[in-house]
C-alpha cells in the first residue's frame, strides 16, 4: 500500500514536472555533462577525473575492456550511483538525489536483460510509466501503437506475454517501454549482447529509424565495435576509468586497428 501511495504522490508531481520539459529536438545545450567524476568500490578506483559533455540528439558509444568503468558511468548518469567526487549536470542542473523520480523519467534505460515483467502483457509493460504518471488511456494506447509500429511489431503482440516472444522481440519491447514518455535521453547498457548476429542487425535498423523519427541523445555502452560503427555519431574509449580516446565515426576504425595491433 505504501508503494502505491508513493507512486500516486510522485506521479502527480512528475506529471506536472514533465509538462514543463521541452521536446528533445528543441534542446540546444548538452543534456548531460560530467565534471571531474571520481568513483570507486571497496577501495578500488573505477572512474578518475572523468569529464565529458554529450551532444544533443547524437548517439555516443562508450567502449572499453571489461572492468573499465563503462556500466558504472551509465549508472552515475542514471543517478542510481552518487559519485564520490565531481558533478553531474542533467539538463543544466545538478540532480536532486532525494527527489529523483522526475528527472529519471527523462532518462530512458535499456539493459541486456530487458527486465520485462512476466505477469504483465506487452501493452502493460510498455505503458507502465504512462499509468504511473496518470496519462489518459487514449494517449497511452496511441503511444503503444506508435511505438510498436516504429519497431515493426504487430499490434496483436500487445496482448501476449513476454515468454511468448523471441529474445529479439522482447528487446524491441524493452526499447518501446524506455521510450514511452519520449525521453530526451536514452541510456543503453549492452542491450544487444545476448542476441544473435541477424537479430542484432535487424534491431540496429530499428534504432536508426527511431532516431530519424524521434531524435534524442543516446548513450550506448557496448563491446561490439561493429555496433558502435553502425550506430554511433561519436565514441569514447575508456581505459582504467579515464577517457583514453574519443572521436567521431571515421576515427573509430583507425583506433580499433591501433589498439588491437598492440595486443
């Protein structure tokens, strides 16, 4: 009962807050700025003096070997981790970690495990945030239909349950849920790592189409160089918790050759 009451109260606040947000294509400043971020776990330094500004409506790939701090960085941006030192600016402001719900609804989040609720049908999984923020039923349904069309899933699948879909279909549903409120920022933590090659290539096309229809700032953590080359406008290479290299798509191939020729 307490959880429902909390959602109800925060839902009212969030809805009022969301009405003040400008659409992502009108945002001129960097939506996410990291200033000298330092963080560690159990005495081990994970990120050191990490500073970067993510461009509006571009896809940035975060690359690095396992343990380099990529996923930690994404969690800091999503405000699930408070950095030991340094500042995060989200839409020009420092996040209020005590009242974080409103800001989180501007950050879509997609992970490898998808995280669909097995007891909810596809429609209920997708429009969960719409129901929490008490949007009109008609608006909810229209958005579900629109998103399913974007990722080329049939309208009939919204009445199915997650176990009735393939891994690729579930991942597309996860994308729909993350984009339901049309957030200006989408965080993606190796969301396609467990999918086969052909399924990944198909989803890449959906991502590109969505970015054309609803441009937003996307931050993609990946180990897949081909994925980064196909999707990203720019990239960051992290090594030992620091930015070792960064550049645009054209420089990515050169960096890969240089890095792996030394192994």
